[in-house]
C-alpha cells in the first residue's frame, strides 16, 4: 500500500504505513496502517486508551512517530511537514477559540497564520459562516456563543484554507445531543459540496453509522478497517455497538 511522494496529485489525502509510537514500555500505536481517500468519511472508533489521541497528535505534527510513515497529499509529515500541515484542517477535542475575540477576529487570526491575504480571508470567512449558518454571529464574541456554535466556528476555521483532509478529534465531547446531531449533519452535507476527506475520531458508536469506513482501534492495534455493513457481517452482530463490544470487550465513557 505504497504511494509515490513525487506524484502528489495521485496521492490520497492521508496515507499511514506501519506507524509506531511508544511512551516508555507502552506501545500507544503498534504498527498501524490506514488511508483516507478523497471524499471519504472515515470513522476512527475506539475506547479511551485505544491510541486515537496519540494518532491525532502525530497527524497534527505535535509529536513525531518512533517509526513508520505519514503522508498528507503525498507529502511526508516527518521530512516535508510544511506542505503536509498546510493540507490539513483540524478541530481538536479541547476548545481552542479566544473567547474574548469575535468570531471574525478568531478567523482572521487563523487566516494570518496561513499567510492568506486579507481580502481573500474576508471572502473565505463569509463563505464558511454562510455555509455553517453563522453569518448573523460574525461580530459576536465567541464567549457569547453556545457550545454547538463554538464548534461550528472551529469547523469554519478548519475549512477556510480549503484543506484536502479534515481531522475531527472527538469533536462532539461536551455537546448536548441536539448539537451533536447538528454537527454530524453539517459534516455529511458538506461532503456533497466539497471533495474533502474526513477522519472522525470518536468512542460513540452512533456517530459512525453513516461513515464510508469504520476503523476500530484498540490498544494501539487496528482490529477492523471496513464498511459499517461488513463490520456487522464479520462480527455476526446487528448493531454497531454490539459489534464494537464484541471486538473490544467494553465501551468506556468519555474522560
């Protein structure tokens, strides 16, 4: 499952091969391989301690792997990090907005980090806020927004530089059921408008039922990388939750 870094136009948005990350005696990731194709919604499903957070730390460039390879649009994360990171949009589990600044000011700051001209930044901000139903909150302080709308702002920020790959790290943690459902609906609708790959990390089975692929991660190992229907067939179960339980033994609550 190799790809050529010299042909980024033919490369998948994300390619991971034999990735290993250890913390002392703990192998947080033990030689995992996966890929995300253009336009795919890939759900990374695993209980706490599975290695999801470690994987996202490596994908976002916060840490480097002990061995293995990460490529984003054909660019190696270790040796060619700048173009690799430029192709990513990330919504972290922990909120990262400046609550004292307006929605627009938060987004303009992000545009500046990407070297985006101010005129283009204004166009992109308007585009994303319109798409996400936040046009009327452009001048509101982020501290005045609901949790669900703050997540929408973070999603707008992640999308405004037109990334090839969107990373969503437990993005619904702390949201009420209605806000969670709205965020999921927005993401699935968005894929009809733009050919972006999405890697969605979660421990909640109900969030992965409409994914193109489900990757079950447990104790640093990929147990399954398949479609929702094939996951049910291969485990002999009738629900994603029962299939997940049969593979991992338990579903842990969010930390």
